[in-house]
C-alpha cells in the first residue's frame, strides 16, 4: 500500500462552506480512525479478544508473516491464540497517517510503533508497521484489512548486537530470519 504523499501533505484552502464541511468530515474521520488504532492496541495488551475482534469489519482481515486471517470467527481464534502465547504485552503507536478516500466511507493508513512482549521468561522487543484499510460498518470505522510488517523482533538482551544485522527476526528456539524491510 502506498499513501499519496503529495495529496496527504498538501496545503488546503477552504473557500466555501462545502469545503469546510468536507475538511471537518475528513478530520473527524481521521480522529476516529486514530482512536480505533489506539483502542485496538489497548485491547490486544489487555488480552480482550472480543474488543479486538470488534475493531474489525465482519469480513475484515489481519495478515501477519504472510498468513491472512479473515472474518470474525477466524480472527477470534487467531487473537485468542496470540494472547495465550504472551504473558503480557505493551504496544506503543509512534505515528499514524490516515488518508480518507473521496467517498468518505473508506480510508487507508500507515501506523508505526513498537511493542514489548513477554514470551515465557524472555522479553521480546519489536518494531512494526501496519498497512491498514478502513471502512465504515454499522456507523463506525473498522479495520477492513490490517497487514503487519515487522522491522525487527528480538530478545531485549540481544537488541544491541542484533539491530545492525539484517537477520532481525529472532524468536527464541528458531533460526534468525531476514526482515522484509530495510
């Protein structure tokens, strides 16, 4: 996914009341979508699978490590498994760009952040990007598609020695893997 840099960063002018209404609607949509992303992270950290699933459209999808999970039932099973894997989690959003599309009911976004994951006795540190597509469903913004891209995931104790390496996917008990991003 690629957000149009020129369109997203263009200076805007409002010369008519219709322009003002469009800008207010886009700003309101952006704020709602950014809230969705923050509430999703809190629900994941709280292991609140029902709330996580409620962040997605009924036919929404989540892609991680090339595997896509689609629909509420499969998303519930996936996130239940994930929350059972980690003792505790902390996801922190660093930036969130939202581009509301012309129809006002769809948008795309880029979220950057990092997380700390307690995997057994190992504290894992990861940096990620989400490529998102959003849609209004039942009067509220939801994730239509959410794709996770990992910049690194390493045991915290190995951060200093692994970050400069291109083998920055280092789950305990597995061979290190290359990251898909520079």
